[in-house]
C-alpha cells in the first residue's frame, strides 16, 4: 500500500485546534519567523542552537526543486516523491516541517501547495542562493572552530583548493554561484544606481565583474558609457555571453587576468563590488596598489561593500563577516579599516555614500 502522508486521514480530517499551540511554539523557536525580542533568553538561545535545522530543510527543498515542482499547483506527496526520486514518508516529513515555517502549505486534502515564501525557492528566484549557502558554504561553516583557532579559511582545507579555484573547476557550482550572486545583488544594484551618478564617466572598469550583471545594469542606464570587465579567464567567458545576450557587447571589452598581478589601464572609474571582502589585508593592499598604478590622474576608485558599524545592534554583515573568514579568509570591514587601507595604498577616501541596502559606496582618489 502506498504511503501518502504518514498520517491517519481520520485524524487529519478532525485535527484538533490545540495543535495550533504547538505550531506557535515551533514558530517561536525559529529565527526570523517571529520577532526575536518576544522570546525569553532561553528560547532565543535555543533558536540559535537549532538554526541549522531550518536552513538544511531549505537546502534540501532547493536541491529537490520542490518549489519548481509545485509551481503549476498543489500535488500529493506520492506525486512529488515520484518526481524527485525520494522516499514518500520522509518527503512528507520534510514538507510538514517546511510548512510549519511558512514554506509550502499542506492543504486539507493532504496535498502541498506554494506560499509566498516558497515562491522565493524557485529556480528563477533564490534557489541558487539556497544551494550555495546550504552546500559548500555550510560545510565550511562546520569548520568554524578551526578557523577561529588558526585565522585560516576552512574551505581550502576541506576541498584542497580555494573557493574560486573550486568554482572554476566545477562547472555546475560555478554557474550556480553566478546565479546566486545575481539573485542576491539585484536589489543592491538598483540601490547603487539610485544614489550614484555615472553620467560623467566615459569608461568604467568593473574589476572582478563576474558574469557582468552589475556592469550590464549600469550600461543600460547610461547609454554613453563604455565598460571594461576584468576577471579570471574562466569567468570572463560567462561575462561575454551575458553581454552578448543583453546586446551590449559592442560597448564593453572583456579582459582576463588576475587583479593580484595588474588591472587594465585608462578607466575613469575602477569599480570593486563585493571583491575586497573576499581577501585579507595584505592581498587587498596589493590589489589597491595595482589599481593605483593603472589609474590616470583624476580617476576614481569606487568600492561597494558593507561597512560594519560599532555597537551591538543586530546586523547581517557581522555573520557574513564570518562567512568571509571560513570560505575565503577575507572579512567585512569597518570605516576605520577602509580608511587605513586607502591611506596605506596611496588613496584618499573622498566620501562614503550609503544606500537603501546594507552596502555603501566608498569613493577614493589617488593622493598625488
């Protein structure tokens, strides 16, 4: 006999409202589902201790493409287990747990349906991010203790190569990384365009520009602007394809190389978006010195990064900082740390422009 849901249908039909008390208790134990300020200290700590329960459920749902499978409407567990190649009763338990978090919804007839949060797990939304964070990055986080003891990143120790070497040699993960970065950064790109004026820029160099998604948005906004996208050879190919699909290849040169060695010369603005936080201070100093050597007098350095403020207020960047440690050996920096790096490499920090998102534009010029 097929296992549909692992429950007695009679109990399901007349399920007691007392179960709502348990549901509320579960929701109160999951970070982000309720206001953390409503929890007691004991409950708050418990939610942190068990936080990976929820994140790994989300990762498995993304791996199985459950949101994609439910896009056309509610489906039974048996139907979903056949489509995903999973054990029916175990899949039901996963879906039940996710539904308790507001991701998917169990209907009265036992089928599961989408919710607004589940929509974000589709392949055209945040699925790539869930795969990245719940896969390779999750394993690196599991080695956080060693990174705290040594100051060294976990990812190379666990995988025998750096994260960027891994992405270059694993095509599927590299393509997923590009999708995740595009999904994560889309709102931030709009926030950048809302506060920074590129209208007087003739040539913009996007250093470490990845798949070109940021440069594409800027080129679309400013028709008179031309671009140079600079990244490793294995990444540059993906950028060329993106620019061609956007109809912008004629306005952008894609150049390959390592910014640890040199960067292209002659641009009016050198853009580093979420690049410097991947690197430790000595590496950033080398990157900035190489950039300074390539800049003409009057050219600008434009760094887009989080700035960690003082104080104890909650901030996602403080946790992202530890991701930079375990994955790359890099870090999120304070304003004082950015100023020091600029001064040590021959730059004067001219202004910091905040955005509506958790990033700032840090502008600098050569000191001479």
